C-alpha cells in the first residue's frame, strides 16, 4: 500500500504543478487575444455574457488592456470590462476622449452606469466631432441621467441622429440592466413629444 500512496502523492504534485502552469499560460493567451481580437461591430458584443463569469486573473488584465495604444486591444477589453468596478470605470472614463472614434463610442456605451465620473465623461462627448460618438454619448446619457437635459438635447437632434441615440440607449440598457427601462422609455417619449424643432 505504501508504493500506491507514494505514487498517488507524486501524481497529485504533478497535477498541481501542471494546473499552475496552465493558469499562467491562460492569462498570457488572454493578453495576446486582447491585443489581436477584432471587436464586434459596436464594440459591446460580449459584455453582457462576460460580467460575472470572468476569472479574477482575467479581470486584472482588462485595465492594462484598456490603457493600450492599440485601439483593437482597447475595444476588445471594453467588451469584457465591467465598469461597475471603480478601477475599471476610472480606466474607461478617459477613453471617452480617445483619438479613435470607435473607442470613444464604445467607452460611452460601456459607461452607461450611475457613476458621477461616468456621467461627466459621457456628457462631455454629446457634441463629439464624430456624430456616431455623439449619438452613443447621448443614448448612454439618456439611460443614466434623471434630469431633463439629455431629453432636451435629444429634441435638438435631427430624426436620424435621435433614432441612433435611442437605439444606443436600448443597447446600453441591455448591456448593464441597471436602469428601469420604463423610466428610460418615459424620458425618451417625453423628449420626442416635446416642442417641435426649430427651422
């Protein structure tokens, strides 16, 4: 029986060492994937599935990838980022002013959470030079702000831009599921029912 116990202990040690090495290899592979993985069309495809099931080591990789110079890596990290974590929100907020419009748009959508730093970063992008970024920011702002200001800004948009912002509001709500949808819809409906646009 002693030889069997010795063999079992040896196998347990080998198994523990192998798991440790595989975990390290997994984290390195994740970093490499974040560097080369093409994002979804809107930069948000995987976020809902990722929140809550991402391993702790992977979560530590995301803020580093958000600080990358490569927009593709940043967009991939934004897909996995959980902006409810303060350190992640702090890493995403500056991305609202990123040089790449795709990153600015995805960052605005990712920050559609009730955090004051997120609100300021989003509100600052509503009049972005890229209209798609402005629509994303306005849509996210509609979801997180209970004041009339985002709805007032929505009324000033032409119909296509307003529809884009409303679509983003729905996308942001679906991603985070933190705001009551009826309240968001009520604000959008009030914005659309407001006074007509001037000439």
